[in-house]
């Protein structure tokens, strides 16, 4: 029942199982492996990596296989270094076409032993299915080649520093590779070698163009405040949440920006503000979702945390997991269509959108907002810097 995919690219179909490599006529009982790959995608396969909170093979390796793992990983790194020197792009080739099969068997065998060890000794996470669905989506994003170019980016060519940075981004990156376990709260990070979508300066977003006609970006209005309201069981205001606070909490005594600053200082910094405490009940939330040691959010993500940061973890993790769940739903809506999810940025889902799918836009927004009616905005544009709001 244990197997290992030899390459994680969907077009590179090959597996290791009980001492043999298979490139066709696969065994029928393949049920457990280290990590998801696009080559073998059956719904009932389980992935050990998700049991480990993103642990490495070395971190999860039982004592009896440490030396063998070190030797095979060192050998694999040597092969990869050779390919880089020879300017062989591994994204364009299957690993089993480049590396001796005897070595692949040896490496996959120790990987299988580690996989078995994880399933025998680690507890299955309560949020396993949510993690699995999210990881499969992030895999799709990882292999969507980005359209990066300097067309219409004259403003980035005016200084030598900006020009150098723009050229580095265009020539140095082709994909976005998210780390599902980069933070305790589930907020994504990117891996080394990924286009730095989460940290790149806004003006450099203009380098990123859609492969189809438009980027369509869905973004919640005041996501973390709405999460707070939702967890308290309150009905969502049908308009801008900060304007709602101005009217209903501050009786129009503050501006929108002042109300926004006050709210987040109160929510995360422990600043007690009487008008806010009368409307928003922190204690009620912590009683329900925090046991003094662990926060367990509505998506069953479990986080060990102290009292001071418990509310922060609850709100941030619930918001992140909600976005993942909605992105998975939208991805399923787009199956078989030309549009696809390009990337995620905090509480924003960005779709590389084809004009043929325009009738779907309102349905996509309805899925994003959900039955609990989180208010959202939709923006569209021909690059990721210049996005204009759509009125639907």
C-alpha cells in the first residue's frame, strides 16, 4: 500500500513500490505516500507529510535510517548541482530521465521507511482533509508558469536600482511556491526560489501579467473584523466594516482611518477601549476557542499559544483557513475552464481570468462571500498593480 512518486510534476508519471519502479501498469493498492504529487491523484491516497506539520524527511526519520537518508540526500544534491552547472532546468525534465534508476530505488526505499514510520507513530491531524485540499490547490499554483515581463513598466526603468530589481524578478523567477506550514496560524509564506508575491513592493507587481485576458481579484472588506463578528455569531454589516464602526461604535466621533487604527490596537495590542469592548466581546471568544493552552479554530487547526496572543492566533488562523476553503471551492468551479487561480495574497484570491468565463463572476463572488455574507470587492486589470473595482 506504500509508494513514492518519483517526480512531483503531473506529466512525469512514475512510482516506486516494493523495490520496483513503475511507469505504467501501476499496482492497484497504492494508498499511502510521503507527499502529494500531480502524477498520482486518487482521492483516497493519504500523505504522511501532512501528519508532520510540514516536517522534512530528516526531521521525521527513525534512527535506523538516518545514515542511509543522509547518504542518499547528499547524492541527490550532487546530481541537482550537476544539472544546474549544465543549465538543465528540472522543471522541463523528469528526474527519472536524468538520474540512474538504481539510485532512485535506493532513495525511494528509505523515503518509504520514513513514510511508514510517520503513519505508525504520528497522530492524524483533525484538520487533515482541509490541509490536503489546500495543499493540492497550492500544488496547482506552483506549476502555473508566471507571465513576467517589463512591458508598460517605464516607471521601473527610471532608476538603476529599480531597473536591476525588475530584471532580476523577470529573469529569476517563473513560479510561486507557497509553504503551507510557514507559520503557526496558517498564513502562507513562500519558499526560496519562489517569486516573492507576498513581499515584493507594490510597484513591482506591474511586472506580473495574466496568461489570459485579465486578473480578477476577490478581497474581503475588513477580513479580520468580519471573522471576529462571525465567531461571535453576529450578522455581517452589508457595507464597509470600518464605516460601520464609525457609526455604531464611535457615534461618528472618529474618521474611518482613526477608527481602523483604534480597532486593531484594541484587538491585538491589548489596548482597552471602552466603546469597542461594549460591542466586541473578546472574553466570549476566548472562552469558546481557547482552553488556556491551545487555540482550536473552527477549521480544527490546533495551535499552542499563550494568553497574550491567543486572540490574535484565533482571528488570523480562522481568516487564513476561510480563504483556503473558499479558494478550493472556486478552484473546483473552474475545473475544465480556461480561467484558473493564479495566486493568493493574505485574504485575497487572484484569478487568471479568461473572457469566456465572464458569466461566472457573480457566482464566484457568491462562493467567496459565503452564506455568512462576508462583504467583498472584486477588482480587475491587465497587470497585478493596476486593478480597478468591478461593479456587478
